[in-house]
């Protein structure tokens, strides 16, 4: 049960951060994040987890910007620019994110804190 909660929280935090960065911290995204109640009420992730997620989402946002730049003049008019929702969905459903969350769970030692 603890592992499932941790994995879900890790992935949710990753998606939230990537939404914020992918949409340039827009007011619309800020509002969605503010009103969403999906997050667990007690802190679960470690400071190292949060720092890793912040670094990875910064890199992901840079990738989206580069992809955006590379589409100029190469795709149909109106399809140019960043595609954050498609990128985020791809990352969320990837085995990469599941694997990363599982590795972080093992390294974090958070289960020990819950059982004490």
C-alpha cells in the first residue's frame, strides 16, 4: 500500500511540475493546480525526490522548446510550437517514469518512516 501511494505521488508531482513549466506557469495552469485536490495531505516525497523532479522537468521543458523551434516551417500551419499535453501524456504513460518512481522509492527509505 505504501509503495503504491509513493509511486502515485511521485508521478503526480512530476506531471504537475511539467504542466507548470510546459505552459510557462500560466494563470490557467496555476488555477488548475490550486484547485486540484489529488495530492496526498502529508508530505511523502523526500527533498531529494523533489529536487530530482524539478531538474527533470526543467530538462523536459527545454526539450519541448527545442522541439518547438525545430517545427518552425516544417509542419502544417497552426501545428508549430510547443505540444506540452502530448509530451506530458507520453512521459506519464512511459515505462521510464514508472521505473524512475520505483527506483526512487527504494532509495528514499520512506517506508521505514511510515512503519515507525
